[in-house]
């Protein structure tokens, strides 16, 4: 069967275990796949239209008719007169002129949806209606710290699984990512899931220690080694981390003078305190982190190549928040709950318009910046619903979207609109793992995105 203007998917839908039906722009039923009737409990096509199903009280609602009215995707629970309950997701399909052509509806047995799938629907499909705490949390606890690592995207799940797996070996790890993405949390995660968990976790901020003091801080010193030294001497970070993990944060800030000494320790696994000729063996796991391009620094002569390869045994790249925008609603929900509990604040909600507005903010400070913004808004805002007008000035006006498309010369508006649309789609595809995730990011249906890609003769990825 071919449906005018729409991608002919009925051959594939016929063998799907999910229910699928297609209606026209007025709710007339055009197609139902074989799985639909058992899920809903009766023969839908027999009644010809969705209006008839409602008039005869065969279903309590129609997400397809709601999608026709709203001209956007609608997801919700539908109950039939025979007692069946399904989750229905209806997506409108538009023609080249933007006119509604048909609606494709996917239905699944509500009773068979697992708790995780219900959370998934709450966060992704219903995020226009509400924000739910539909995320996963990894607890990271130590003697002096208690952290949580929250996530919901596939890309972060893969990175976290990789991190947990590599924590079981002793190889040096280089965490790469912009400021605020959570490199410190990943360093703690590596230690917490390793055989060294019972040992110390020692963190050094390489950017915070003056170059002239770095050697004594890193390796320690003997009594009277230099002016101002402690009478008893001092144990260095390497010895403090013995049998544990040493986290070298901002490792790119190491001076060229100290780099060969660090390299020597990594190779020989022994240190010499300042003012001593006695070699002291050290047993540490090294985790380094940087927000800079170390390879580029090597090429520019600002970082030793041999040290770079010694640190870059297992690189782990943590993506910036703008490349996993699907997590933005999740983080608003997560930090809202966290700060409301911490400060005993009354319950407040973020408006849908605010979340949608900040989807395209570039988040240069990443998750840390988002957390700070949530904390500020919860404390400062007076109303129970936090709106766009409550945002600080820099969040009201930003130019991230301007980078997507620049007008060089005037062309027909329809042509320019199409070019801008494809620029946004290309940006979403670059930041997504697959086409389904790109469609979710854009707030359109999978079928609509497929059609738009086909119009431009672009390859589709799954």
C-alpha cells in the first residue's frame, strides 16, 4: 500500500511487534499493521475513523487526533473499552509546503513496559508536559567524599561503562574535556571501582601550584632543604598516594622544567625528595586530566612528547553538554531536587519555555555552569514557576544559533528557510549518536526527519 506523500514503510511495519497505524489529516484510518488489533483489543479499520472510535467509547482518547490538532508529536496512555492499555506515540507528517499530510502512530503494550522504559517515555516523549527524575545515578563514596554522577544519554552511558571497565587495570588514564564536564568525578569513579579503592585518592591541581614549589610539593623535601622549609620536612603527593590513585588535574599546566622529572617517576616508579639522594619507591595509579589539546601543545613545543605518550595510554574524552543536549532537561530536574533538599526550599518548577530556550545555549561552563544557574534561580526567583524572564541577561540573548547560518546574499525566503532548517538538522546530527536521537533533540518525529533528509539527498544514519 502506498500513502501519498509519505515514505512507504508499510512493508516494514507489517512485520513489527509494535502496533502501527496511519491516519490522514482528518483522522480517517488509512492503514493498520497486524500487531495493532491484538494490542488495542479490536479491529480498528472496521470503524474507519478515529472520531468513530471516540464516539462509540471504544477508546478514552486519541493521541493521533491530538497530534493533528497540535501539529506536533503527542505521547500518552490510551485505554480501550475491552480493558487493554497501551502507550501511543503519534507523529504528524507534513508535505513540502508545511501542510499536514498524515499521522503515524506507534502503540505498545503498557503492561509490558519496564520501569526504565516508563522513565524514558516520561523524560523524552513527555518532556513538553513535565520534567521527571528519569535519570541514572552512580554513587561514588570514599572516606572524605560522597559524589553522584547523573546521566541519561547513550553516549554518556558508553563512556561510563568504558571508565568502569578500564578502572580494573593499572594503565594510566588521560581524561579529556572542557571545564565543567565532570573530569574530577570520572577520576573518582576510576579509583572507586579499582582494586585501589581502599587506598588514598590524592588530587593535585597542577595550575594552582607555583612552578618554583611544584617539585617540593610533588616529591616532598627533607628538613632544611631550602629557605622556608618545614623543620620536619614534608611528604610529597606521590608518597601520600602510595598504594592509591594520584589525580593530576590540569596536567597541561606543568612547566617544561618539571615535566622530565614527572616522566622519570612514571618510568622508574620511585621519587627523590628535594635535598635527598635516597630513592623512595612509590606505587600509584596515575589519572591525568586536561581541558587543552595536549597533542597540539606537543607540536608547538609546549609539552614533552614522551610525557604525552606516557600519560595518554587510555584516553577518555568526555563530551561537552552542548553535544549531549538531550541531558539538559534531566540536569535541570536533578539539580532542582538536589538544591531544594539541601537548602530546604519550597518546590519550584522550570517552565517548558525556559528549558526549550536554553536548549541552544552553548554552555561554555558545561554541567557546572548549569548547576550554578539552577541554584541561583531556585534561590532568587519569587514565583513557583521559573520563567525565561527570571534568567540572567547572558542567558536571555546568546549567539549560538547565529553560527549555524549566515546570510551572505538575499534569496527567496522559502529557499533560505529550507537552508536554515537543514543547517539546524545537520548540527543536531553532528551532536547525536543516531537519527532517532537527532529527531528527539529537534523535537520532531523520526519519520519527519527521515523525509527532510531524503529531500536533501542526505544519507540517513540509524
